[in-house]
C-alpha cells in the first residue's frame, strides 16, 4: 500500500510534522530560552520571532553502542596491508591534533543547537499556560452569538458544499440496486442458452437467437444507467447553534508622575505591552481601557498610553475614581468580566493611599474578577504598598507583585496570570 503526504502548504525545505514534534519534545528548554530572550528585547520588538540556542546536553538522546570486550567481526574497506590475527602498532605522536583553537578542560565539547522560532511559535511559548483568572461566561441579555456546526447531509445546497465521496457512494449504491434484477435475469438467460446448446439445439435456432436478443436488450438497459444522477448528489449541511457569549474588559492603569523616571516608565510599558499582546492573542472579544494618571487621571488611546510624555505630581485615587466611573457607565458586571492591571512606583500622598484602599475595598473589587498591582521600585515600599496589602487581605482576587528590573517583568507577568486550578 502506498502512502502519500501532502506537504504543499509547508514552507520551503521544512517539515511541519517534524517541527511540531521538536517543539513539543523540547518545550521546556524552548520556554526557558524564550524567557531569556524576551528580557533582552526593546519595547518595540516584543512580538517578533527569535533565534534561540539550546545547549546540546539538553537535546541529547540515548543511543545504543557496542560495549568493550567480546569478539566482533567487522569489514573495513580499503585494507590492503593487514590480515586476520595481525597486531596493529599504535600510531606515534600521542594523538595530538592539528586543529586551531584552545583545548577544552574536558577534552571534548559541542556547540549549542540553534533553532529559529517564527513569530507565532515564539508567542505561543511566551504565553503558554497563561489565562485571565476567574473568567466566566456571562449571558448577555438581547445579544446572542451563534456557532456554525456540521448537521449531516442534504439533497440541496451550494455547489461548493458538494460532498464528492458521499455522492459517489450513493451513485454506486443506486446503480447496484437498479441493475441487480437485470444482471440476475442476464445470468438466467445465459444459463438457459447453455442448457439448450448442451441438449443439441443449434446455435442458429430461433429460441437461442431470441434469448440472445433478450440478453442484448438487458445489457443495453444496464449500460444506460447513469453514472451519477442529481438524485445522488449530497451536500454538506451546516446549522447555527446559539452559544453563551463571554465578554471581558481590561483596565490598564499606569502612573506617569514625576517620580516615575524614564527607566521605570519603560519597565511599566514593557509590562503593559506583554499584557496587551497576551489579551490580543488569546481573547478575540475583549476591550481594553487605557488610563494614565499623575495628579489628574484621563482615559487615552493606545498610542497616547504608550508614547505620551505628559507628567506631573501623584494622586493615585484619581485613576481609581475614573476607573469606577467608566465601569459604572459602560460595563455592567453582570454582563462583563472586568479585570484591571495597575503599574506604579508606589510614591503617593499618605492620606491618598488610605483613600485608594477604601475605593478598592468598597467600590472596585466587588466589580472585579481580578486586580493585579505591580510596583516598580528597588527601594523601600511606601504607604501605597501597605494600603494595597490591606485590600488584598479582604479580597482574594487582588494580587500584587514587585519589579526591580527588566529581568523581573516576564516572571512577574507569568506569576500574575498563570493558569489556576478550578476551585469548587
């Protein structure tokens, strides 16, 4: 039996099957390399592919080889000097090589294995095992979504939906059913002619000729059966089934006050770029609200959120109040899964930190599925961090982490949005 593999859709000189097998087998090593690579990238180059190196020891596989001892018969081509039983003198020179470069301490070495990841593969590994916590399906009143599913076959439909195999099977069955009585009658007539000839009746006898004419007429009718008829055509049928819709909104809150120097702002931007790419890639229907604040908070678009240079003092409660107003106006928690992520250096007025705590505990957290706070500071925590700890003690779906440098962004991001086990 012959096996054909259609690789016309594969890239040039690439095997998709082998490539996917490699990605699956060495997923742990690749994820480690991706984590190292994303920390070295610039803000504008987060979502491209990557050439990564994997240590050869991590991809080595066990092999079978002959052990020492025993008797082995081998054929070495090109031998014109030795016979069986001859002793071979050891080469002189101590086995010193003539290669260039310095010798290794172990006496052996091997280069790392270099592997090119496409953008899609890089992003898959980057966001593997991540999800929005506590995401549930909220049935929206007056909004129904439909999913197209297969619904068997129909006798009518568009030509593009013709199922060729199913239609040919039907045609074969029809020809067999209609032609079976005629073929059986032909066999009976041929057996009758054979009996007449054996009994001594001549080939040209009128009875034999009549029987042969009847056979020809039946074979003509069999041949006239159409190979395929419109009755045989079957079309793939589809139907739309209603399914519950799930909508989510992510509120991104970034501190752009004067205490957030350019280094810290870049760290915050890198965190939010990762978050934005994660949301875009894994959730088709999700809205993102961007809020920047110093003493005054304002809702901005994506471009202003990441690239505006506006700065000022620090009043964190202004951003929380604006978030609450936006949610109450546009996002009903009964119909939306509401999430928020906030990045700040923790510098805030002491009195305002207590106000932030009260807003979170009493107003925002009852609306939220999950709230993630990231503090970007290498110094001692200030009043805002301790106020948020009080909010976290009240609401389990509040999470907070600290970032000291660029190398902490991806691990903190994974910790905040790692896949959680289902809770009863």
